[in-house]
C-alpha cells in the first residue's frame, strides 16, 4: 500500500513537471507566428491609402469631368423648365394651349427628377469603381512588399484610435470595426511604404465625394410661384 502511494506521488510530480514544460517552455512556432518582434506580422491602413489613391490627379480629373458633364445636362433642363414656367405664367387661364403647356411642364419636371437621380447614381458608381481599382493596386503592392520584407501576415486596420465618421450609427460602427483595440507597433505599419510604392499623394486632397443634391436645383427659382393648375385643382 505504501509502495502504491509512492508511485502515485511520483506520477503526479511527473505530470506536473510535464505540464510546466508545455506551458512555460518557449515555443518557437508560437513566437514565430505571433511575435511582432520577429517582423512577421504587419498592418496597413487601407482606408488611408484609398483616400490618397482617390486624391491622385487622374482620379480627381475623372470625377470632375463627370460632374461637369452631368451638371451641364441638369442645368440645361432646369433652364428649359424655367422657360416653360415663365410661359405658363404669362398665359391667360382661358388660353386653349394652356393644358398642353402645363403637361409639357410636368413632363419636363419629371424628366429633370429622373436625370438628377441617374446622375447621382452614376457618380456613386464611378467612385465605387475608383475605390475597387485602388484596392486592387494596394492589395498587389502589400503582397509584394510583404514578400520582400518577410511578413507572413498583414492586417488591414486603422493606425490610430481617432474616429472620423461619428454622425451616423453605420459610419461610427465601420470606424470602430476598422481599428484594432491594441495599436500595432509603428515598425510594423507598412502604410507609408505602400503609399510611396504606389506614388500616392502624401496628403488627402479629395473633395466631398457626396454628389451635389441636384434635386434642390430642379426647383423653380426663388420668388417665382408655381404655375397654376389649368384644371382648377388646388
């Protein structure tokens, strides 16, 4: 009985020793996978790089050209609408052509609304295409640099804790999810290296990417009343 107890104690000590070795002996594989000091994990602020990609002259010019073109179409339609409105206001209520003129006014107003919505949609599509193109460039550059410098993993994350979009739930949620709770060491941040490799501007120069609210511009000029309904409806 005494011998059995001795063997049990020795077995327990051996087990404790083995657990200690497993828990406290440095694991080369674990250190290689998770140790920042080994230089195999890095981070890139993809959002910041995309902002700079959109600031490049060619992308800015592309957006400006579209805006100029669509605004010219909208402005021309607005002038036509104002002209029809002025003609309606000068007509007598018993003019036999007033109904046809009013219908033309309503049709032009509908066309202007549709053109405005289409311009806004197409502008958003253009921006989305530019972002997708920029991401492809950034993705390729990050993989290239990571291969050159020996990084096994590169995480996409914001490099600071300052929230930029705080005026909506969706905006602030995206901002939070884009950031790690622990800021990676500066030495592992490849953002600037990627920016230089892709020749992106150092500063963000993009204008407000929200399209102009052309719907507001579609309204008749201030001080000019809406044409009276020739059918007598209020």
